[in-house]
């Protein structure tokens, strides 16, 4: 029986509880900035560019949680370069409340389970598995293009 007010089936309630109370990611659409806003943003970015780490070695021992949310390896948000939209991966948390903030820190630790990756990225285990399969397919296609032949050991 579905709850008509919220449109949630009993199985949907169970699935939501399985997510351990985390809200789904939220995407914020970009808007066109005025010329003055663009100039102000550029001046702020120029000032911050001198403080910002340039290499992994510059930030590996830096403060955690990492304050550089605009870094492409930061887990708090993602920016779509084509549309300019911003995806908040953890809309119900502040950056300083996160246990992991840098994908490079996670990679440095070594292999972890799909469940752990899902918890870090606020995604389900199944979605992580799908992303993994897609990534492996891309790598296999790239390998085949470079080497020109099908390698049966990759199947």
C-alpha cells in the first residue's frame, strides 16, 4: 500500500532507511553572471591561486577536512564543465562534517569495498558497481584501440 501523500511504497521506505539517513545529491543549475560578478570572481580566484596547492605533494599533508572544495578531487561537490551546474554530493552536511574529503587520500589508502566507496561518495553499492563496469569497459576499448587487436585475457 502506497502513502498517497508522499508517494512512497513500503519497499521505498525500506530502501530509504537503508541509505542510513543521507540525502541524495542535489544539483544546482548555473545562472548567467553579470559582468561585474564575473570580474569579482576572477579577482578572488587570482588571490586564492597563490595559496592553492598545485601538486599532490603540496596538499598531501595539508589540513583535513580539505578546504579546497573547488579541487576536482574534492568529494563535497562536482562541477559539470559543459553546463556549469554544481552537484552537491552531501547536501545535508557541511564540509567540516565529512569524514573523507579528498579522493586522492582514499586512493592512497589502497583497495576498499564497494560499500565503503558508496558511503564515501553518497551512492549505493549497486551504482558504484555500475560505474566500475563502465570504467573497465572504457579502459578495455582504449586498450583495443591502442593495440589494434582483441585481447582474450581482458574478458
